[in-house]
C-alpha cells in the first residue's frame, strides 16, 4: 500500500471503532500512510502483527516507510502497534508512532517477542499507558533496535520504556 503524496495526504482512519490492520503470518509494506483513530478491545489499536510459525527468512512481516501510527487506542496493550510471536518482525524507515494510548501496557508499542528495527529518524513519542511502558513495553525476548523513544508517559512505571523477561534493546536513543 503506497501513497504517492506522503502520510500528510493519505490517512486511513477507523473512526475509533476497530484496528486498521490485523496481520498474521503476512508480509506487508506500507509507504506514505497515516494509520489513525484505530481502537480495539484487544492488543494493537492501529496495527497488530503476529506470527504463528517459524520462518526461515529475514523479511519483515510489516515494513513501514515514511508513515505514522497516530491517535490509536487499545483497551489492553499496544495502543498503536502490538507485536506477538518470536518470529514477528517489523521494520520502520522514517516513521513515527505517536499520540497513542493503551489501558494497560505499551502506549505506543507492545512487544511479546519479536523484533522491531528502526532507522535513526524513526521515533516512538508522546504516547500514554495507564499501566507500564508509556512508549514501549518489551516482553519475552522482544528486541528493539535503533530509533528514538521520547516524551512518553505511563501511570505506573517506565514512562518511555519497560524491558522484561530477556527482552533487549540496542542503539535506541531514549530522551
């Protein structure tokens, strides 16, 4: 899915009624799109990425370029993005995850396993969690590589980020 004019001109909104993408064992590229006003009872107000089988290749399940996930909400975890499964792989190039909310964990992003690679201009910012990890909650060997996490808020702990259960991060700028 590609917008020729950039995410400022191509917004996909769910009108606060559902998530926009529910990707299971998929390979999707999104370029120049804003995912907005997704809302779900489960994880991932804007996008949910899950893998159920072991993969033998290194292609992202979701590759977002010059896009954003903004203004989405989950009554569970992962206001903007929910990643599930050890082989789940998401790649961000010039992307922003911002102004999302979760009632529990990971206002911007919740990862239960999996990997996210972000380039140096991608960011997770201005998200809010009523629980822990306002920007990002990493759990169960999840791996976050690169990008910037800044200005997020959590009601409990980890305003910007929480790392638990063998999860890790590398090359992440936390402000």
